[in-house]
C-alpha cells in the first residue's frame, strides 16, 4: 500500500471530497480517463482540449492522469490538506476511476473512505515540507509516508 497526495483546488473541492467519500481530478474536457490507454493518446487529446497549455503543463497533466487512473490502486491511501482546520485528511481508495456527471467541476472520480485526520502541527517540519508539493496528484515521499502511517497505526 502506498500514500498519495491529492489536491483539492485550493480547498474548493474538499467539502465534496469529504461529504461524498471521493477523490477527483479535473481535465473534464478529456471525458472518461479510462479510454486512454497510453500517454500518446492522452497528449493528443490534451493538445486538442487545451491548446494554450505549454509543453510543461501537458507533461504534468499526463502524469497526473496516469497516476490517478493507473498508478493509484484500490487499497492505497490518499491524503489532502484542510486549510481551515489546519489538518490533513487521510482516506483509503475504494474504487478504480469512475466517470460520472454527478459532480460539478470534475467527472473522473475514485471512491474513497475518509478514515482520519492529522493536525499539521503534529507532523515533523520535514513531512509538512514534503506534503507541500504543487502537483495535483503525487506519491508521498517514503519518509513522510512512514511518519503518517505510524501516526495512524497503519503497518506498511
């Protein structure tokens, strides 16, 4: 099992994530992510849907989509930050990518069960720093993952 950080568009999506027990990723103009079986196809679709994206933005989007759909496995853990409460919410991924029109702002979701939260101040400065990445979806550094799992009494 692994731990992935999933951003919430500056907290905007956090209430929906927690209330609906989901995680999500944007890039709605691409439709169902499940139809993309390789990076070339994703890139081609991104270039059409987002003609103003730079090469770097295209590359980052490909990585985010790949991680969200293919790398994160059912049973892996996810973490996100709550600016208002100054804590991290931790959940367990419960489904593969699902395409839906149920939510406003995103169509590709994964069901997740939010199991706990950890006050930011209870983690080391090194772990807080490692959780400060800007990428919408990324694998958490092993040292930070170990500290978080220890706090939650999760054996890895």
